[in-house]
């Protein structure tokens, strides 16, 4: 039965408790439309749309900046038409036209590769520190500053390019440095704001802005380059980020207790369901009264000390890390190499390339939203435990994309089938948004931002390695080389699905409890033994 007023689910395990009723009835949940928590999710969604626009704009603009993705091709590239061009494209030109006066640079392929990868060098550095500080101070400042700083630096891109490739490399690394705090800060905010019955949809809705940003940025960047010139891309993206930051700092609060426009009904609902630690929806949970204390008024901040050894030895945390690395291998392979595949193998023109390369991200965005709603519905109705729900969505979100990547290999040169299978691969991958990618807040709500910093740091490694492996496999620009790329991505993805199915869990970990909660759990166990 639901706990009485002023109660929350305590995470401490209780062997005698088999209560599987929801924390709060669906009829007691305040309206979601125009609520403070869903307005927060929408603003985060827009923020991550901008974030991914800032991240991928250089990938497309690079074509216009050098007027060729391979300014100095070697001779054997002229005989590598692995597939015939699409119907009607046999005699068209690949020249990319821009307004007069737009500067171009003589960067070879190696220089372009370093410039495109520079972002991730900075991105790797601030994930863990960003998660740690956001968990202590709150995520509003770090998420807002991360986007604002990256946007402001983006405005300097044309100037840095004019000064030289080394300056542009340093600028992109600084952009990654600033953007690295954004996702850990997001998780730190939701640790205080997300009611358990709405966790999946709120976090999936927020993070899906990344897929939507890629969907919008890929074709729009090409269009802007052609109509207005490539420098305009960076001015528009940077300006959009700065404008978003104004609304963010005005309307967002770290904690529902401090929000100026939240209703009392909604504030009480969030406080009661989130509680001082974070609820548990596994079968073994106990119910204890929740009384706000001065320390608790800081939300779920974890303080300065962290149980680092316990984290390092946590099988559940390593399951998340390994699974996210496996999933991100396929994601970053497509993100960085799909436009090249569309150009070199399928011979789509640049405008078609941008649009078709963005289609998979539209499907991923829509599926991420849907998966969040579906996962919350399964949890709310007690169809499955949170662990089972996370495993289902993770397995589907990793295994089905693997199947469609293999299908791409066997599609040969069928342009329609290839685009369809690639779109389905990314679309079904959106299921994992309600699975492993929000599992940190399940196992340790108080440390969610810091844990996401850890998992995202490891998860970014494929972003550095996958393009290098892809380049090694595709040196000769043949179908056989690209078949290796898709087979490797599919195998790694499927391996991640299996690993998480066996090792993943959503049970709150003992090391995530406070001393008071551990003492309370011990007292409950002693009472149960004495009876």
C-alpha cells in the first residue's frame, strides 16, 4: 500500500518487506502539463539540442572550409566506385558552392582528422570533475556555464581558423572542456527533481535533445554554408547557445524547494517521492517517515567525501560503464563516419547526404521519448521491477541495432535498403535511453552526477578510437572495408547487451546510503531477527 503523507521509500533493504505497490498512486500525481519539472525537462532538451549543434557543426562545415574532404587525394582513389551513384546522379558535380569572399583553407586529411577529434580531448577532461562539483553544489550553474562557455567559444571559430589550424584545434579542445560538464550536471539536477515514477521519461526527454540536435544540425549546417557561407554556421550556433543560457539562468533552480514558480502541490510531491536519498522500487524496500532536516535542505548533495573504493569495486557500476562503451562505439561510428559512407560508397550529393545522415537521429529522438514513457508506465503499474525494465530496454536498444547493422552489410549497394536499415538501427537504439543510460540515478541517486561523469568518460573513449578503426578498415574505400566497420560495431553492441543482461541492476547500492540510513537499516534487521 502507498505510504502515508510525509513518507518516502527508504533505500535500505528489508528482507521481510515484499511490498510491490507504487510509491504514490497515479491519481495523486500533480498535472504534468506546464509543470515546473516538465518545463525543466523541455529547457534541458533545448539545451542539449544546442549542445549537439555546437558539437557536430564542424563535421559538416569542414567540407565547406576546405572545399573538399580530401584536398590531396592519391591516385588509387579514382577507381574506388564500390557502388553506382543513385539514379539521376550519374552526371552531377560534387563541387560545393558558397558565397563569394568566404575563406578556404588547405588542410590535408590528417589535419582535418585532428581538428574533428580535438573536441573529445577536452570533453574527456571535465566529465568526472564536473559530476563531482555538480553533485556537491548543484547542476544549474555547471550545465548553464558549460553551454554558455561552449557557445561563446564557438563564436570565435572563424577567427581561430583564420589564425591557423593549431589555434582552431585549441579552441575546439576548449569547447569540449566546457561541454564535458553538461551531462553529469543534468543527472545531478534530476537526482533532486525527478520523481521515481517519472524518472525515465524526464531524463530520456532531456537527453534526447542530443539526437534532435544532430538531426537538425547535419542538414541545416550544409544549407547555411551554401546560402550564407560557413562562418555564419558558427555565429548562429554560438548565438543560439548564448540565448538559451539567458532563459536557463532565469527560470531554473537546483532544488524544487527553492523554485519561485513551482506550485505547493508539485513541490510536496517531488519532496515526498524523492526523499533525502532517493527511492527504491525493487521488491525489497522499506518505508520510513521522511522528515526534512537542515542538511537535507541541500537536496541530495553528496558532500566532499566519496566512497571511491566501493565504486571501483561495484559490479553494477562496471556493468554500466562497459555497456555504455559498447553502445557508444556504434553511435560514434555512425556519428563521425556516416556522412563519409554516404559520400564515398553511396555517392549522395552533399544536400542529400546531410538530410539522409540526419534521418537516423530523428528516429532515435522519437524512440527515446517513447521509451521513457513506456518504462515509467511499466514501473508505475508494477508490471516489472526497475531492474527488469532497465534490462529490457537496454537489451532491445543494443541488440536490435546490431541486427540492422548486419543487415546493412548484406544490403550491398541497394541505396534504399541501406538508408532504411541505418535509420532503423539508430531508431531502435533509442530504447536504451530508458535503460542503461539512466541507471546511475537508480543505483546511487546521491552520486548520480559523479557516476555519470565516470561512465561518460569511459563512454567517450569510443568517440576517439572508433573513427581511427574505421579509417584503418576503409583505407581502400571498398564495400568489404565498410562491412568490417559494421560487423565490428554490431558485435560490440551485441556484447554490451549480453553483459548488462547478466550483470546490470537497479538496486540502490549499500555504499550510496548515508550513515543514518545504514544505522536505520541495521536497526530494522535487528528487529526482524528478534521477532
